[in-house]
């Protein structure tokens, strides 16, 4: 386990970067041209980013990025 001391400004920057990356992944997951295996890797990356995001964001912000299952995923 690692510890990290960061100030409020750094927390906001980390939050912004993670949100931006998650938004990009969510956008790409809706693209039908991307192969299923690539989307699976993207979903795994999203899970990791969301885990990091939960550590710095408020519960309210986390709800916005929480995926709820098939409803949030396009069939493919």
C-alpha cells in the first residue's frame, strides 16, 4: 500500500484528469466500429480509473460516473 500527500488543488487536478479520461472512454464505448475485445479492455481501464476517482471525488460526483450494467452499455 502506498500513501500520498496532496493538497486540494492537486486533488481537483487529479479529479479533472480522471473525469476527462472516463468521459473519453464512455464516448468510445458507444462507437460500433470498435471491436468487442478492445471495448473489454477499455471497460477494464474504466473500472481502474473509477476506483481511483472514488478516492478523490465526492459521492455525488461518483454517482454521475457509476455504470449500472447493461442499461449503460450498448449491445454489441
